[in-house]
């Protein structure tokens, strides 16, 4: 079977979204209608590989980014987690992106994918996850929810990993306080609020340039991506909550700006890189059996 035959498409509000449930509950494409036809907002999956890094986007659950130290300690117990990607020394992006999800019968402009995960590859997590996508006027509503169904409690984090189309003049603006600097790992080594101009999202950082693969802190949950050549702007609003607590703005985001290529990543996340080993475990939410946390993101397009 051709890999692209696995894509399930939904259409609505002048948009088209392709989902690939069997490949980590990933997204194959998010396309926007213009007077000259559909354009890709996220880098489209070509179907040439089942490597999730070639998808347009995927969910990160039950944690985002890397965990060092071979795992983590919680309530006095050590929980080992193995590396889960070739070439990566650390486990990365959770385990949901490595499993097949179940697609509910989609409606014309919305869809739900679900996953029940039990100690995948020896991980300590037993959980249920759900992704909801709705194409609405002006953009996309996306929700990622995880429910702890194992014994005891464990710390959780969530995120999404979209690859945005990059043009020469693409810029990203977000209100942040600082950034974690990293070694080559890249595991955080030092925090700073003294950002070089080409890294400073507050004033609108160019998405073409030298490598950035770093987590930003103090994010207020709102961001804008500008494509001047396209005369388009994408507004992002993200919030996280431990259900049924009141939602709050996301405090963290990650930027991956590779030196070459036609795409970059802007990732709304609920905790910084290697939060399991940072003081206070920032952003991680401990869930007992039956408790949930949820990440909600509104992507809204408009002409500039």
C-alpha cells in the first residue's frame, strides 16, 4: 500500500487537513485556500517515508522533547526510559508519536483520534490520549488531552510539533521572558533573558538563520507568524489546564530553526526541555489515576 493511501482528509472553512492515524496520530498536511488555489501552511508529508519527522505535525505525549539521565525519579522511585529514536542519545517527544492511533468516524470538518498506551517500550506511563481537530472560520482548533489510567501518579507534559513553511522573510513574534541555552545535546545548561536580536521572539525573530533548537520560557500563549511574501499572518493562542482546573496561558514554547531547508518548527509545549531534571520540574503536571491535562491551541489565519 502506498503510504499516502493512509491519509484521511477533512475539509471545511476553506481548508483541508490530512490525518495519518497509523503514523503516530500525525498530520500529513494543513492547507489554506487562496484565490490561486490551496497552499501549505505546514510542510506537507510526501509519503516517501514513515519517519514521523517527515510529517507535517505530530503530538507529543506524555512528555515533550528530551529526558536526560536515563529516566526520572518520582515519589522516591526511579523510572527508566530508553532512547526511542536512532541517533538520539535521549528519549524524545514521549511515546504517542511512535504508536498507531484510532480514528473516530470523522465529520466533514472535524475529527478525533484516540490512543490507549500501556508501558510502551517499557515506559512507565499508562494513559489514554485524545486529539481533536476542527476546521473553523479563519483557521484550526486543536486539542490534545491525556488521562492517567495507571496506578499511583506520574508527571506529564504535552506539546505539538508542527513544521511551518519557511520563506526568506518569515518572522515569528512571541512574548517570552528568556531562553534555555544548551550544549550540543541539546540539554539545557544555562538560562538567560539576554537574547541576541536574531533569537529575540519579542521583537519578531527571522526564521531564516543560524541554528536555534531551544526552549523559551515565560511565554504568554500568544504568537504570530508572518509570511510577508504571501501577505499572510498566523495567530496562535495556546492554553493548558489540569481538568477541571481553570486554564492558564502556556508558559513554554520551542523553536527549531535549522540552518537550511524550507521549514522550521514552532512548538507550543507545556514544559521545557528536560524539565524532569530542572529545579522545581517547571511545567510538568502530576496526574493521579483518572486525572487529565489538556493543551488547547487556536490557529487563526488572516491577510496582512
